[in-house]
C-alpha cells in the first residue's frame, strides 16, 4: 500500500481518523510495522504472522529506506554520530545511515536507511540536532520498492517479490 498522509495504521481510531484499512478491500490483513500519521509511502500488509514477526522484529535488521526533507542541514560530524548510535533521553539508542542528496528551495533532502524502525525514529534523530523534519516518505521496505503504486492505492506482491522478502529473513 502507498500510504497517504493523514491516515493511521490502526484498525480503529478513537479520534475517528482515517485508517489505512479504509483504503483496502475487506481482507483480514494487518500491517507489518507502522508509519506515522503524516508519513507517506510503502507499508506491507499480510495475513502471515510469522512473516510479520520476521520483517518487523529488530533482531532481523530489515532495511527500510526513506526520503526525508528538513529545514536545516545536519553536519557531517553529526551524521557520523548517528551512524554509530546516539542516545535519546539517555536510554533509547537510535542509529541510521544518512546520505545527503541536495538542497532545493530552502529545504535539505536526505536518503535514510533504518534497520529497526523505532517510534518516530527519524524525527527524533533530527530533532536531537534541533532540525525539523518537513516530509518523510518510505520508498522501500525489505528490498521491495514502492515503485509506481499511486498514493492511496495498493497491489498484491508477486512470487518473485515474495522470494525477495523471504531472502531478507
């Protein structure tokens, strides 16, 4: 599914917000991980509990790739710190591979790889350096690219893609 901004990844919401399940036919599926309300991009759904566990548990180090725009530029030294791991609130270790892409119209663009996917991890990393994340878009999950799936639309994966997923675990 190409999750649009303004949707949550829960089955139901006490605040009556739209959920990703509003975009799907009535399959008995659940999401592999989550994306924040204002984050867009690829989210995988399945009815296979073992696959979900293997693709979402941190011990498997499954790569998730994001395009990020920020209002400021993180320094090279800070990027090195993040790649080694920074601690938020002295207890939560966050790591990411951060590649600078460009600056356009006052915003900085990044390609970021995560292997754990902790809650709001990218935002916390940049906020640690007093930098705001403007947009966050996941374009790849476990070797599967979002490709040309339009926002709010979904497609079933094929056998070749299922092999790619299974090769990640």
